[in-house]
């Protein structure tokens, strides 16, 4: 169900503006805790992100990102530990390498680069969560909903193939 917002009109009708939907893959040791800290500190940020908690940013298979886009996300945000702080030593470096390749794939699919973002946010940086999410939502609002009808079959095939695989940690 799309996340929509009513805009007051002339009193006779309201127009519906679709709010950007973002899937956030957050590392449980840092960005997930930062988002939690933001919540407990009553730091307000746009409610457009649905968070998927992962053990490490290095756990994020590029196909997770493609599947998110294929299933209606307008943007994908990866949050991981700062370089040198990964609990699994180099998971975030692996994440960064994959993200660089993935950006090129997304570009080929016609998906604007602002729709996919990787950020290093430590557990203490609750306010950084607000800044990053609000900034991303603003950029996605300007872009509008993701329209990828031509490319959808490829992304769908990739994500369906992945869905049939067994996921191992
Ligand atoms: S444990 Fe957080 S990015 Fe690896």
C-alpha cells in the first residue's frame, strides 16, 4: 500500500502525493543503534524508511538492493560502521566495493544515483541518522517515484532468482 499524503486543495478535492519509500539496511552494531538513539532522544526524522536490520553491512548482497527496487522502493539506504570499526574487520570495505559495482548496474538500469546511498553512521550519531534520512527523502521527493517499467523485467528476474536461493549468514 503506497505511503500517501493528502494535500489540501480548494476545499472540493484533495490531490494525492506519493511519499518516497526507502528501504534501509542498517548494521545492528552502529546505524541501527544510532536510529534507536535518535528515537530515544526524540530526534525527529522523516518516517519514510523501513529498516531491515543486518549483522554487518558486508552481509548485504547486491541482490537485496535490486529486490527492494523491484518491489517498490524509491530509494535504498545502507548504513554501516565507519571504516576501521566493523565488528567483522572488513565487512564494510566489502560493502563499499559491492556498492561501487552496484551503482554502475543501477545506472545501466536507469536508476538515478541519488536513489542508492551508503553511509557510515556510528551508534553515537543519532542526529546523523536524521540528517541523512531527511536529505535523502528531500532528494527523492524532487525525483518523484521510481519509474522503471522498461527495466523491471531484468530486476524482477534477478530478485526472483535470489528468492529461490537459500540465504546463509
Ligand atoms: S559490523 Fe557494522 S559494518 Fe560490519
